[in-house]
C-alpha cells in the first residue's frame, strides 16, 4: 500500500476526541505541531479518522467540566497499553482561520480548552492563523484497535495509518438540526 492509499487520521487530544464524540463540541483548534514538515497547519484531507493522543493533555489546560473525561481517557489508555482505539471519523465542514484573541474569546463556550490555553495556541507562531475546523463527526459502528506505531508519536497533526482499516460505516454523532445550530453558533462567534 503506497503512502496515499493509507488511511489518514488527525491526531488530537483524547479528551477533545471524546468531547467531539459526545457532541459537546464540533470544533478543533489547530496551529500545527512542532514536528510538522511545513511548520504550520495545513488541511491535508477533508475526511479523516480521529486519532486520540495522550501527549500534552493536562488537567489545567482544559475546563473543569472536562476533567472527568480526561481522567476516563487516561484510564482507557492504561487499560490498552501499546494500542490506540479509533472510534470516530470526521468531515471538515469549514476551515476558518482566525488571527485575533477577541474572535477566539467568542468561541470559548464551544470547546473544552481553557481560555488561556486557547490563546496560547493562537499566539504560538504569531504570524500564522489559528485554524478552527468545524467538524461533522461520525461514530464508527465498532471500535478499531490498532498497535501504537513509532511513526504515530510526536507533535504532528496528520498521520498515515499503517493498518488497513475498513471504510467507515458511520453514524453522525449529532442529528442535522443540532449540528446546524452548533455550526451557526460557531459562524456567529467568528463574525462577532
């Protein structure tokens, strides 16, 4: 299987993946990882698996209401050492670039990160925009456990999975009406 045929996944904190899967948020904030080849975030695919990552997620970087979810994802990781459980798939509805703290503050109620941490992401690589990806998330019909490969580690957004995964037979997490309301809230927050 050549590189382009391998399934693609977006690496995101496990606690954020869980929030997406539970319908508590429909956005992720991306600036790009330290190990990105381009040194900035680029949308490499409009459709991808969500790859839960446990590196860098810390209780003080998320809102208190997400702390139980953080603990649950850490316990799950300990239960399956050396494996990664893929449970969802996402489609990008919009890739919104923002450059100012005021717009970011208006998005505060729509994600699990603390305001300070979100602003820290915005300020990192100051000349590059923060990407707010509005995602339509789908739960897979069954979890897919894959071995944790060395190539999956590190601070990078996109992963080409070594395993052949079945095409996702997925159900949307949020019904159309609920998703449309959340998407409208994101758009309104960005407009101001």
